[in-house]
């Protein structure tokens, strides 16, 4: 079982930037497509961005042009660079494999991102 640990969240003003990291244990990280998800208070978890095992990316319309997902398979780590943050980006951010139809690994604790106006 892979363990996931998200970090890098914090409090930032609208228009600011943050870089999230997702560290995965184990050596099988590189063969899976991965994604960032987020869950805002009172809302369902949603897919933010995904990256295939060989680096192809895709984004939710709400973050396209502002967020960049990347991965370093040698370090078993995935990143999410978030620029031009908006208050509606406030949520707990999680990483996990994609698609969900194949089953998720155990969710980590996530990292809180709070964007103030």
C-alpha cells in the first residue's frame, strides 16, 4: 500500500502563489497516473489536475492557465504550482492516483489552502 503525504499549503492573499508537494512511499509511484483533488467546505471532492505516468497533463477548467501539475518519478513526488490564486481555490488539497475507477490508495491528511480576499 502506498502512503501519501501532502504539504505546502497555507494562507495566501488572492493573486498569490503556492506550491504543493505530494510525497509517495514505495517504488510503484512511477507507473500510475496521478492527480490532485480538492475539497472545499460543504462540497464534494473534485479533480483539479492530473498527470499521466509519462507526464501528460490535464486540468479542470476552473484552474486552467493558473495551475501547473508536474511529477518527479525519481523522487516519488508530484507537485502543483498554483498561481493567481482566487478565494474560490480555498480547500483541502489531496493527491492520489487517477482514475478513481481503479481504486484509490488510502487518502492522506491533505494540505489546507486558504486564499483571502
